[in-house]
C-alpha cells in the first residue's frame, strides 16, 4: 500500500512510536511517505536520516513564533492548544497534494489531527487517526496532581475544550487507534458530537453518530520495543542502584520522580543507605534538580543522554512509580528488553498484559513500593528471574514487527470498507 504518514514532530529514536511504525511498515513492503514539521536544525537532520527508511519525507519548517500564534488562535476560538500548536499552512498544502495518490493516510496525535481533516477533504482513501493517548483523560488525571498555579490554570482551561474536541473526532475517521485499553475506554466514554463548524444539520449529525459502531471504530495498537537494540548486557550490574528514565518535561514523569525521591527512597535508605538513584531523560525542570541536590551524590539527574541503554544495563532495578499517566510506557518496555527488573505502580503497567510477580513487581502504596524494591535489591536471584521473565515478555508481545502487523491489518480493513457518503460529506478541512 501507498501510505501517507502525517506526524506533527519529526520521528526519531526519541519520538519512537512513529519512527518504528514507519520503519517496520516499509520493511513489510509498503511505500511510506512522511509529512512532518521540523523546528530546529537537529530535527532537520533527523528528517534527512528518516529518508533511508521510507519512500520520501516532506519536512516543513515550523517556527516557535508560529506555534505561539497558533496557540493564540486556538484560545480565541475555544479549541485546544494541542490541536493547533503544530499547524502549518505549508504542510497542509503538502498533504493536499500528496493524499489523493495514497491508498491510506495515517495521522498521529491530537497535534496532527487537523492535517487528517485536510486529507479527508481531498481523498476518498481511508484516513486512520493514531490518537496515541486520550488527551482529555490525561488532563483529568493531571489536574488532581498538579500543584503549580500555571499548570493548573492551563489544565483547567484545556480540559473542557479537549474533551469536546476529542469527542467530535473519532467518528469522522475511517479508524482510530490508541495505545492502551484504558485510554480507549476513556475515549469511548466521551459523548460524541459534531464540531461546531460541522456542515451537518443536527438531525443528520445524530443519524451519522448513531450509525457508527463505536467499539469497532477505536482499536488498541500498543507501543513496542526494538528488541535487537535494547538487549541484555553481559556486564556486571551495580549492586545497589535504581534508574528512572523518560522525558522529564512530561509532568507525570516529574510527579513520579518527586514521589520516588521524597517519599519512597527515604524508606529504602533507612535500611540501605548506599542505594543510588539515576533520573535519566531530557529537560528535567529546575525544581527536580533542586530536590535531587538535597540528597547529594545519592541522586543524579542526567538531563539528555546520547543513549539510555548503559543506564538500564548497569542498574539493579528500573523503578516506575507513576501516579497518573496514559498509554503504555516505553520506559518499562525498554527496561524489560534489557532484562532489567522493574518495580512499578499498577498505573504504570495497566496497559500491559504482564504476569505480576513474575514479569514485573507491582506495588501501589509508598510503603509497599519501598518494600518491593528492597526485596529486589537484596535478592540477586529474584533480580535475574524478574529480568529474564521481562525480556521474554517483550520478545513475545511487543516487538515492533508485531505492532506494525496489527496496524497493517487495520489499514487493510479500512481500505476494504469505503467511507459512508454521509461521513465524507461531514468533513470540513480547517
């Protein structure tokens, strides 16, 4: 199939889901053309590198100033910032030119969804929306956890707008995919309604919405892991060290790290004062660095690193005490692929079909989490058993080849089932 893959950020080893889906779809014989925006010279280099994995890349520059103007417009018209942040008229024109020649159009994230609506207007081919997460579900959880005034203000502003916008979307596309069942259920729970700018009259809109099989319209396509890149190491692990990895500009990760350092680790240090913590990931906020500084050499916040694998390979355990979040967690899959034993909260593994106690250790309360981590630290045999079981789990359930196969099946189903005439007429470009 000829696939137009629209993504509102340059796919790379950091933005791993679209990067691996593109690579593996191409490896399965599909002709993938990528349409994206880039915001820096580094992203332009990444776009150039992506060309070796696909038929072509259309990368349009998007300045920070343009994104800020987009956000002002979104605020003025009452739509979510996420839906406008990555908008470029130039990229929309590329989509208009490319989409008619494609067998299927794939658009990723709420940030890219408006390009999908553009594609709907100019092609009869199916458009598949990979929402990744249910963003309104994420905002709902975040609102109860954020303490910073600006973050709470933005969440309160964005939540109702995002809820309305997401509710208007999934029935407009041939298929919607999402990374986790919890997010799928949250999306299904949104009361579907046409967008305010829909050309449909109310009665027509109601007939269309009623005709959509909501359960069939949204499918789970989980995240994967490159099991040839993330592999167990033969080197000896540090005897008493834990690692938390992830993008540290993501508030759920910051919240988890603050909980780890200030609540969980003091209970661990009371019995094992030598245990060290490494927080590995780009863009850690100053408040997190200040918190880490209180504990001196016991806590290291690395910022951006060229390769996370050495940190996973050396650690005794990977810890993921997420208090809220959405989707399935790359940090868990990557640690398991490295045979690094994982201790996590139930929220962190809710998207995974793991055998708790065998593939991963799970604990919810602060006390139980600390106790589980101490048990793991004190038992090399348990470390090996959980690490090896985790590796077997990801090899079986989460190689990217298998994930791409699932997505391919959704494409084929969408291609074989033409869009209803009413749905096609409902679509407005911008």
